[in-house]
C-alpha cells in the first residue's frame, strides 16, 4: 500500500468564521434557480487534530476518491483537503449515495491512516456534516469559500499554491480529473472568468 510520500460582477464574501455564514445577494426570487441536489459536506479531526500527516496521505485520499466515485450516482463539484478538516461540494443524483460514498471513502482512509500511525479509534470528531445548497448564489460563495480555505488559514498566499483542492481543476491547469465542471460552465464563460471571480475576494 502506497501511503507515505504533502466581465461579471459578483458579490463579495463577508468575513465569516465557518461554512455556515454566507452573503446572499438580493435578487428577484423568481430568478434564483434551486439546487436541491447539491450538498456541502465537511468534517474535521477529533479534538481538531490533523487528519493528514504528510503529502502521501492527501494523495492516498485523492486516489480513493477517484476510484470510488464511479460506483455512486454523485458528482464532486469542488473540494479542499486541509490538515485537520475537509470540504466537499457534491451533487447527489440518487438519494443516500453521498452518505454511502463518504462512509466508504473515510472508512478506507481511516484504516490506512491508523495502520500507518499505529493508532486506533475514530479519526473524526463526528459523523459527516451535510448542508443543502439552497441556490446558485449560495453555491458561488461556497465554491469561493472552499477554494480560499488554505489562504484564509495562512497555509499559502494564493489558492493555486495549494495542491489538494479543486481550484486548479477549475482553472484547467491540473492533470487530475476528479471534479465535474458542470457548475463552472454554468457560472463562468471560461477558466479566466472563474479566476477573476476568485480574485475579487
């Protein structure tokens, strides 16, 4: 087992303390498209401890994601793996598949992580948390929040410097092909349009 080896105008995101606080632009409700199948999935390590100890841990999980995704009727729209937590934006096409995917993914990862680090027990503080994405405007702010997580945490100066998020996939500068870019095509004309949106923060 290989485990070792780390021109549109958009509303600005208000300062926030977590993924629950987003600014919703005031628009005619008739123009807001519902996104009832999209969910923000996130969790963090028990006692806020690290869930990734080295670069190989991140790559192991990314490989598992790519391996398991085809088995479920879901699509991964955006993600960010952080030292002690993660964020996924998932579209669910079959009820329950997001939970089955996450359970399988992190059961596999936890077993491997525990074996490597000679530890036992749970790796996360609780079961995964899932919040429905109400509309496209929430989704836009959420995508920005997810991709700017490493910057806000002070790990990197720019989102493109963090290898373990889908930011570079949205820019079409990454060979990894995990994300479904349907949302990017819906919101932005091209990757440069998306980059401009992220730069507004």
